[in-house]
C-alpha cells in the first residue's frame, strides 16, 4: 500500500516532464501506474492486510492503513477508472493544451490521494488525504483558470467541501477521544455511545454529505461541470464524490443503528434523490443532465449504505460499482460529443446517432444500466435495493414505506432523464436532416471510443455475472450486524416478487414521465429564494458584509486600541474563570535570597523609568535591563543555558532596536501621543498581575510529581545528552523547535520583503561594489576593509581593532557552544546567536561593506540550507523506520583524535544554528545595510 502511494507521488512529479517530452501521449505511460496498482489490488482481493508505521504517536498521527473488502471495492474504482481516464485524456486533449503537464500531475496525484483515503485506518490520516483530494479537486476543476466560470466553480467546491471537512475533523477528534484511539478498526469494534458521540457522528456526516453533494450541499457538483470532461468522469462520477459514500459505508457497522444517523442519512438521501432527478429533467446541457443525475444517484447510494442492513449494504455496493461504470462512460460520451461537434446543448443535436453509430451504442448501453434495465448491473443493484428496503427489519414500518416510495419515485425520474439524455443527444427529433453541429462534426478515433465502450460493456458483463459480483461484494455486507434481512444474493432473476412489480412500475412511470416531461418541467415547484446556488451567493455576501462591519468596529487603524483590546481580553477571560472556580490553595514564595529581591527591584525600577523616559534609546536600554535581569534570575535558579540564551537574545534585540531607531526621532513628541498615560499604566499593571497570577495558579494546580524530575534521566538515556534543555529542543520536543525555526525563517523573509520591497535575495555589498573602493585607503594598517569606506567622522579605530581581535574568538566560541551544547550549556541556538552577535560587531565596526566581506553568501541560502538540514533530519529518521526526529548514536574511533560519540540530533541542531545566523544576517542586510545605502543616496 505504501509502495502504491509512493509510485503515484513519483509519477505526479515526473508527469510535467513526460508531457513536455511526449505531449498528450504521456498520459498512456502514466496510466500504467494506477493500472499496475490495480493488479496488486486484484491479486490481494479477499485478503485483509494492515500496515503500521509509528510517526507521531504523541499526536495520534501514526500511519495506519488497512486493506479489506470495502477498501478493495473502492480501490478498484479509484485505480481502474483512473487508469482508463488517463488513457481517455491522451485523445481528449491536444498537444498545445495550456498547463497540460500540471493537469496530468494533479490527476495522478488525485488517484494516489484517493487510494490513501480508502485505505487509511487512522482518522487523522484519513482526514489528511480527504483534504488533499479537496485541494486537488479545486485545482482540477479550475484547470481553465482564464474562465470566470471555472474559477467560481472551483472556489465553490473548495469552500463547501472544506467547511464540511472541518466539521468532520471535529467529529473525528471527539470520537477518537471517546474511543481512546483514532484507529477506525478500534472505533468500530467498540463504538462509543451517548449524546456527545451522537454529536460527533452528525459532524462526521456533515463532512461526508458535503463531499458527496447531498442536499443542502449539493449545488457545488453541477457547478463543477465547468471542469474538463475527464475530471467530471473521474472525480464527479467514480472517485471523489464516492468518498462520502465510502465514509458512511465504513462507519455504518458501528453507528447505523443510532437515531441521529438514520434521521440524517435517510431524510437527506431521499430529498437529494428526488431533487436531483427532477433537476435533471429540466437541464439542456448534457453534462448538467448527468451532473444532476449524479446528485440523485448519490442520494440513493447514501440511503442504501446508511440504512444499516446487510441486504441494503450489498445492493449499495452493487449500485456504487454500476454507477461508477455507467456514469464515467456517459461523461466520456459527452466529452466525445463536445469534442467532435463543439456543443453539449441537446437542442443543437439531431441525427447524431446516425452519424456516430458506435458512440450511440455505447451511450445506450451505459444509459440502460443507469435506468436499471436488465441484464445490466444497474438492474441487479436496483432490484436488490428495492428488496432490501421492503424487507428491512430494522426500520419502522412507516419509515420503510416512505423510503420505498421515495426510491420508486426517484427511480422513475432516473428512467425519464436517461431516456431524455439518449433521445436528446442522438435522436432525430422530427428533423429531416442533421443539425449544423452534427453536420460539421469530425469522427472520433478508436482509442477515444475504446474507454467509454469498455466501461459500458463492463456494466453488461457484470450484470450477466451477478453471482460472481455477489461473491466479490458480499464480504463487506457481512460486516454489518446480522438480522432477519441478511440472506439476499445478487442475481438477475428472483422470481415474481414485490421488487419485480415495483420495477415494472418504475419502467412504466419513467416512460410516461418522459412523454409528459415538457409539460411537467414548466411547473415551478421551487422558489428562487430556495435555490441552493443563490443561497450560497447570499451567504457569501452576508459573511463579507459581516466581516467588513466587524473589522471596521475592531480594527480602526489605531495600534493602541488594538493592543488594548487584546490585553483587556487577556485579563478578563482568566480572571472571570478563576473567580468562578476558586482555588484557595495558592501558595506564593516571593524570593529565595535577597539577591533575587534586589534584581527584581532593579527590573521594576527600569520598567517604571522606561514609561516616563522621553529619549527612545534610553527607553530601549531600560527595557533591555528587564531582560538582562530575567537572565540573572535564570542563572540564580541554576539554569545557565536559559541565562546564556536570554543574554544573547536580549543583546541582539537591543541591537535591532538601535538599527530601527536610526530612522526615528531621538525624542518622543508628547504632542503626538494618543490617549491618557494613566489608563495605559493601570492596564499594564493589571496585565502583569494577571500573568503572575495565572503562573501561580498553574504551579499550584499540580497534583502529581512534575515530569521535569524525569527529564535528566530521559535526556541522558533517550537523548544521549546531559544538557536537558538542549536535548528537549533537538530530541524530546524537536517538533516544537522545527515549528519555531520555521517561524523565524518566515519572520526573516517578512522583514526583508518589507524593507527591500522588490527583490528579496542578494548578498550584502562588498568593498569591490563601492562607488570608489580605494577611498580612504592609506599607508596605515587596515584593520577592517570596510572601515576604509566609512566617513572618518563616524569611524572608530579602537572599535575596529577590538573587532579584529574579538571576532575570531567569538566565532570559535559559537562553534564551541554548538558542539558542547548536548552535554553542557550551549547548543545550536546559543551558538547561532553568538555568531550573529559577532556579525553585528563586524557590521557596527566596519559598516555595510564589511558585512559583505565577512559573509559573501546570500542570507536566504543560509536560511534554506538550515531548514533543509533540520527537516532532512526528520525525514531521515522516518525513512530509517524510526519515529520522526528521533536520535541515533554513532560511535567511532579516529586516529589521533580517539573515540567519538556522535548523536544525529547534532545535524538538526546544525540547521538551527544556520537559521539563526541567516536570520541575523538578513536583519543586518535589511535594517542595517539597506538603510545605510538609502542614507548615502540621500546625502549625495
């Protein structure tokens, strides 16, 4: 299973190159990937296999996959029809089709994502593949991006299915917490009960219903017909819209008996079946007829797989296979009609059956299965559905009758729009000659016709081989609870029973409805305000208006107001909650030694002084004293690693503030102040007290021994290091560190983009780039090359000499911190900060040209290399079969050096080191060198 996913991923990456080299014929070798995967599915049919890869157990994100009977059925549809659609694409598109390579990659990737979805046993992994299909569907539907209709349809499908997916994720989390596991197999073995489980089930159903276009979220599917026809034949007939049906079928063995389940599934399924069939009778676009027919059939399938009986589940599987074959075939037929005649409007087609007899036969075979005519698989499945609902012992008699009547009426509509499709596309329509579009049509090639013909004939062969289909499909139905209605078998003939007579009623009613459909279609049963598509547009307009009003109320452009709103919220919420849940067990110890009290008083005095100081630089220095005081407290508490990092960060922050302050006036103009100082001061005091109070409550709320007591032993035996802080950063909580360095990278990119505006990358200027590189050069000794280009009034020879002596020492110290950090104070973060401060010193002494001489490398490349090192360490662990970011120890003996013990977390730490250095370099380039250049230009 993992190999199949990997093969599709590789094929998706290579698809653009293949299309560039082979043109549209590249779809043929690409079709071999799902075809070979289908061979594995067929070979392992009837077996149950599982795969478990430990990935992120703390997040319940282990890769659990399971291949069983239901996954096998869905895999055949996903991979088999996927391969045929790729073959169809080789003749549907032309070589000059724009973005054809990207389209091929997306289609292959979608096939792999759908296979991952139907074989996932972990709900969170299933959700990941679920949303991946949503994104790929958005890209495929919006392939013709230059068309407004395609963009709107893609966005509509994305918003509806993503919203449903978010609700489903919440349901998954609730079910996973209630069951104690996110594995579907564990969940269904002992499903949770209670009102909370019922809420979770409804949330999951919302996601399934949105994906399968069930009312009231059905409107996105007809709109998605703006996509190329291969997309409609694959995603909207055989694959993506079946994801919701699959999920309901997967959960039915555990939850089909719940009231919330049956009310939701059966009610909305019936409404969808009837509404979709009715709308199909009123459309004139052949693709829209099939789209509304698909909506109707999806409602039918939702009823069958959600009823919860074995017979209904068996009929549902038969109809799902039949629907995938006949609907994909019919969509491809429409694609051929559109491709050869230039239109899909049935009002512009006449005598097409005479001009394209092979295509006519193919369409008739597929439509016959859609209408449920014998001996097609559609007939076998519909007979089974009528029998299953009529004898369902788990349903209330009234519900059973309503459901049966609804299915019969929906089937009548299906027969009517099936006949309308065939006659509208291929009939003569009382015209003596072919229509203009048919007159100028060109013939379709044999390979173009082969794919829909194979699927149409497949529906006939499967119907004739009904006993074989029964043996292939029944293993899934046996997973549902046994009842009095569990002995039905798929067959072409069951004798003269209720199902047969209802079928006769369906055929007669469908024929009569078609003959009178023009009169009936003029009736206006729905009001414009109840149109789902218009309701969607109205909802979007309402949300836009609400967001504008809300933003206009809360975001007035005033920074003090925005900060005050955030801080007031920070104060009110915790205080109210703590007041409601009072805990009198809070115990405070103000200090352990007089030295802590002295440092604290100094921090308070600096903070108070900073609020009244008018000089900006002095205020920044006073604020920095608070940070340095915090570092001293860390050191007094026995945390030298934190103290070192705090000192380095505070120093670097102070330098950045100084760089920014160069563009601001030295003094604060009190006349430009907004608001009163006293309320701000009170708010600051209250916020500080709230944070301190929350910390006190958090510390006193502990009822068990803190986990920190186990960290030294865990760091040494699990992370192979004595420095607990560094082992936490690069091993135990390495996921957090990876996220944090990504934030640093984004911050560096953001700052540089704001300053440079038009070009993000590039190295700092070197001495050779100066307008006059020899300016300032003299016979005296040059300590820093860039210093010769500084205005003598601003040049400090003492600082240059000191920098020349201290810089190498600081760099060696940074390397020492990096290598020693696993067992002593230091690490990649501290080492990177030390190297960054060395670069700051070099820049302050020698100017912007000296910065280019020191590091003649683009800061973006250093950041990228650091991220590659850190993320590469995570992926290497995964490919070696170990949990992500887990450490391994390598021991070796080198000549002269001796024994070396190397932990692989060192490479992750190297990435952290490079990212910190790149961040500092980027800040110096943007806030330093760039501003220096602007000053020089303004001076000239």
